[in-house]
C-alpha cells in the first residue's frame, strides 16, 4: 500500500494533484507508478519542478498539507539505507540541472524554453536529463578560476563531458552509473579518486538547498558552517533538498596509468599498501578487487622496499605469477602462472591490487617504473583501468556491506568478515583509505545477517571502524540494525530538529529512525 494514502486522503488528493500540475506543469506532475519506490516504499505523486522556486512551492504545498517529500535524482541509490516511513511526494530533481562558472554568462544546458536555473539565475535548461526529454547544448562554461556551480539534477557524466572539452574535470568518480551530482552529494558517494581529493563533501565549496518549509539557503564551507554542509552530504534528502553545488574543477591529467599486482590474501594487500605509501609514489587511487580469498601454499620473498613495525623485511608470502592486467580477466575469474625457476604453477590469484598514477607523461612513466619494481613479480602497467574499476561488487539483489576502518586494520576487518561468514567474502574498494565493500548472498537469512554484523562490529569497535548495510532485500533491511553504533547520531538528530522539525523530509530514512 502506498505510504501516502493516510495523509493524502485527509488533504484532498485531487487538490494536491491539481496544485502540483500548476507548480510543475502538466508534463511534470503525475500519480506515482510502480517504479516510483524508495527502498520498497511506493510514492503517492511525482513532481518534477523546473527551478528552485517551483521546488520551494512543492515543499510549501507539502508543509501546508502535512505531506512527506523524498528527493530523487537518477535513482541510482534510491534503495540504499532504510525505507522512509512514507513517501507522499517524490520530488524529482531532473530539471534542476545545468552548469556554470560563477560570474559567468549564466547556466548552460539544453536549448529549450528559458526558465530560472537552480539558483534562480537565468539559464537555458538541463543537461542530459536521465529520461532524455531535453537535448544537450554544446555551450560549455569557461571554468576559469577552477570553480563551477552545478545544478543538483545534472548527471555527473554530463558535467565531466562538458568540462573535458575545455581540459578540466571534477575529481568526482562515483561508481553509480548515471548518478546526478545531487545524488552523489546526498549519498556522499566517493570513487577511487577519494584517496587524493577526498569525498564529495570534502570538495564542496558552496551549497544551495531548500529546507522542509521551502526556504532557499546558501551555505559555504568557510562562513556558513562546514559541519552543516558535511551533514547534508550523506543525508539522502533527509535534511534538505539540494538545489546546486559549487565545486572546484581541476585540470585533466596529461597521462594516467594503472599499475596492477595480483594478490592472494588481505595481509599481503596490507603490506603492499604500506610499502607503496611509504615510498612516496603519490598514487591518485589504490583499489582492491578480491573476489575470493585463498591461502597461498608456498612462501616467497617479501615485497621490496622499506620494512615497518610488525612486518619485518623477509617475512614469508606466496609466490606471484607473471601475468597480464586485470582487465583481461572478469571479476572472480581465476588466473595461474609459473613460479619462476620452479617449473610449478601458482594457484589462481584471489584478486588484484590496482594503483592509479596521474601527472605529466615523464613523471608518470618514472613513478610507474618505481612502483612495478617495488611491487615485484607480476606487476603490470596499462593505460586503461581494469573492467571492475569504479564498479561495486554487488548486484541489485545482494546484501551490500560497507566497511570503514583505519588503514592499518583493514586486513583484520576482512578476516573478521570471513570468519563471521565462515567462507571467503567478495571484497572491493578503496583500500588505500581503509574502505571496502563486501557482498553477502541476497538469500542469507535475517538471523544470519544479524549474527554476522554483530561479530564484525565487535571486532571493529576496538579499531574505530564501522560496518553498515548499504542495501538489502526488504526483510533484511527491516530486520537488522543497518548502521551499528554511530558517534555522530547526536549531531544528526540536532540537525534534523533544526532543518526539519516536523519530519517531513524522508522521515525514517536516516539512522536512528530520523
């Protein structure tokens, strides 16, 4: 049953529908359909406002009739997190799109009917709307000053394509295909480049958002409270409706190279990362794809490079195959190769550790040479990423976990997960930062998932780490603690009380039932 029915009937559904059409236009307001769900909760109506003023009107209408509102971008992460208590109005941000340089000639997007842009300035419409209703213009802002303002509904790939034509980029590489900039910020979804540039929230220079009462607020990281902006990033629309974001554009690197090393165990990964970071080779990203964990049967020499406490040079590890890069082998596939001088073959490698180098051609070539020598036998260099790069390891029906732990303890967290499950668990993520995504089969029982989470969280508690459930089937989502212990819950509760005291924005979507 739709979560909107109780309040909608009290408020007069026909009147609400008529007002949404008046605000958004006949083609941009409709009753919700089967695809308009948020973590399994069906919406009542879908509204697609054309600018910030119209979005504010939708929020004021909801406030007047005690209706709930859940923002939606491209919907790539709409099933992440907890289900909201109800969804009366789904506010689609697809028309709050466009890009510009502050102080430039206005918003640039499709050549369509002129209307106000996300911030209320003149613009020419959205760029690359996910439903294909708008034609993208070739007009691109000049990113002089290295700062761009982007409408929340703009697809990230459209922004990158526009900036790349002038030799710039955003250092945002979220894995969700088709995600909007607002969706990336609302989930604080980072990709491999987080190692060098930080999370989307870290890169935010300014933010425009609407409160639950429809008030447009401008915030920046310097004078308007970086804590508030950081809370909005990752709030999944539960604290405000993002309208636009100001981000720093960066020059495209002249060259990129991916250095791949086959790996067998989490401990080996830990030691390799420590060696690389100690060598000062400045990787832009360090990613791991470990579909399975196997015990290597034979010892081999330690990785070349400096020794460190607890892992002396000369400690034993498994032999490496000499092989090609990961791109030639689908995720989860096995590889084997000869052990040099032995006449025997290694067991299939469990996975790959891949490091991205960016910079000038000569500099990247030199650093890649040092890195392959440091990593040892089997390390290869490629000018394109492996096929799993910027892809999550889980499918829609899987149980998706995210582990965050200090880098020094990531291998312990992966071992704890393996021990709790009783079998190897596929892991992929930004291991250079202690972040990994893991997969449990979607058919795992609620009781079993709860037991696994309890065991892993007990290990992580002493290591200042966390394990959260990103996505799961409805029974698991409703039957387990998705978040675990949250030190920031009190700050989140205070922000919810300040920005949405009546709990009209995605109620129940945030941790703690907020």
